[in-house]
C-alpha cells in the first residue's frame, strides 16, 4: 500500500514593483493550479493583501509571516517562486519571521530571450542568487530545483514539487518520529545498541515496552472474538500456511493484535521487536509474519530491537512511500564480488518481496528450540528490480548520527538458502563493505524498492545534519 499524506505548502511569490506585475500573476496562478492538480494544499496571501498577492516590501513580509504562523501546524514546507528578480529582503523576512522550521524550496523562472525588454524581462536568474545568498546568511537551509531557472509551465516544476514533497515527508517525519522498542535487546546482539539521547537530538523518541506486557495483553484476548478471526483470515490471505501449523496461527494472531493495540495507543511510527529468542521460548511462536504485515501497512518493524534499523526503515518509507525491509548483509556471491546475498529469518513485507509468501519455522533457532516453538517465519524470494539502501548508526564516541546511502539492483539469481532471500548487486560493493567495517556500522541494513537516494541525501545533508557517506 502506498503512503498517503496530503502535504501543505506555504507559498511565497517574490517580485519587485518595477517589473511587470502580469508575470507575477501568471506564476501565482500556474503554481497554485499545479499544486491543486497534484493533490497538494497551500497557504498563500490573498491578492487583496498585497499587490498580486506577492512579497514586495517588509510590510508584505510581515503579513505573510503572520499568515504562516497561523497555519504552522499545517505547513510542511515553504515554496519560494521568483517570477522576476524578486525582493530578497522581503522573502527572507517572510521566512525568518514566520519561525517555521520546515524545508524551503527556491524556484525561479526562465527569461525568454526574445522577450527581454523592460516590460517583459524577468532577471530571476540573477535574483535567485540573491535570495539564496540571504538564506545562507540567515542560516536557513533550503532545497534547489533541477535547473537554476525554468518555465513555470514545464513538467520540471511537477517533478520538483514531488521531489520536494518527499524531502518534506522525510525531514518532518523524522523530527517527530516515535519508535517503539518492544522488549529488551537480546544480549547476543550487542551490535544493535543505540543511543536514545543522540536520536532525541533530532526529535526521534524511543518508546519502550516490556515484552511481558505485550504477551500479557495477547493472552487476555478473547479467543472467540471477531477481531481474532479477522486476523487469522488476514494471515491466511497474506501467506500460505502449512496445515501442520494451523494451530499455531492463533498465537501469532493474538501477538499481532496486542502489538497493533500498543502501537495505536502510543502513536508509534515504527517498531523494533525482541524476536530472538524470548518470544519463541516463552510464548511459542516467532514474530515474523506480524512484523511483515506491519511493514506492509507502512509501520516498519525491525528485528532484535534494532532501534537504529527501525529509524533507517522509516526514513526509506517516508522517502519512497512503499514498504521497506531490514536485511543482513549476509553471504558472499562467489561468482561476482559486486553481488551478495541479503537475508533475514523472515520479516520482509509482501510487496517488498513481490512474490508469493509461505509461513514456516525459523531456520537457525528452529534447530535449537524446535520447529514447534519457532513457527511464523515468512519465506520468500525477492524478485529483481532497483532498490535503495540506507543505514544510520548512533556513534557515542563522537556524539552524532552517522549514515550511509546508496542504490543497487535485486537480481533473479537462485540461492539455496531458507527464509527471506534477496540476491543484490551493488557497484563497487567491496569499497562499501570496507567503509562499513572501518566505521563500525552494523550488519543490518534497510532497503526499499525504487531509487530514492537523492531524496534522502537532500533531507539528511541539508536539514538533519547527520554524517553521511553516499556510495557510488
């Protein structure tokens, strides 16, 4: 299921009174229509408030700032459009006085070289440099467009609006993210340690809950309730269930409902679950299919209480609008050093796999704890296509969040391993692996289908200030 969220933009049309006002009127009308056609909402000065509804003076800027402040809870980003040179002081005052801490897009219009008389020229090419210079002076981060200037009537505007919307989703989503830590981190996975305080500096809150509370809630569910029946039917529709384990499905369904209730009650955006191995020992099933189904509903869920992994997954989801997965960089592919096998026990969302799913038992844990207590793992082979990978890590030695980012391709190469399997190909993979080893990154990585690395790079580098290695 694609991510649905209607974004609202604050609009600033920047002009100067000695340029043709008809140019500003056309840009305003075209920009607002394009936003409406694409399903975005906007907040903009009424044309009666200032000449053409544009920003020409400090007084205009104060009116715009007051309007933005009145809608601060709705505005996800600010779009500055320059039909001509623009009054950079008015624009910068409108943004700074609004006190909105949201991404800013700066767009400027092309001159037509056969229309550069005094009544037709724009000079927005030059004016954009002045606006950006002021933003830099005021320490206001901003996003640039594909080209320095272009026609407001071009398809490039539509593409830039969608790109900027995705950047806004990532930045604003992470600044108020709530990550559920369900259970204690398994002692054997010290690599999954993360600093809640460092995450909180960005606005990411970790909300813990003891696993016993979830299992207690699952145990209290009425076994004859319609909710439980609906969840059982949903699991059967989601993945093939072997007849031999049908009786274990009720445990899995109850666990999933208990987690869903806690997630809803605490307004959780993504979870990190103690799936190894307390759940199997003390409850009698694996968490995988419940985690997979949460991911399919755009509530990403990471294994082994990997909080930073859950944040990485949530970032990719905000950027792509599609379900991400958490994988291990797991096995070499001897025939090609740019390929490797990425896998996990079985928590990949169905639309990430893009293939049929079957439920079974955990491979490694099943050999130790027995198949009876480890049922619920999703098994599926990921089909070919482009993907984006991303990983953050909290570095306590330096008190910061660091990350790496890149793109690759899933292949259809066969591989004889059980569980969720993805054969990946990444250019210069050995260079990436050396970087990960030297800089202390975890073996878990988040991936999502599609190419969204540019969105995440812009969100992180311009607005979040995390350290980032972009792999090429």
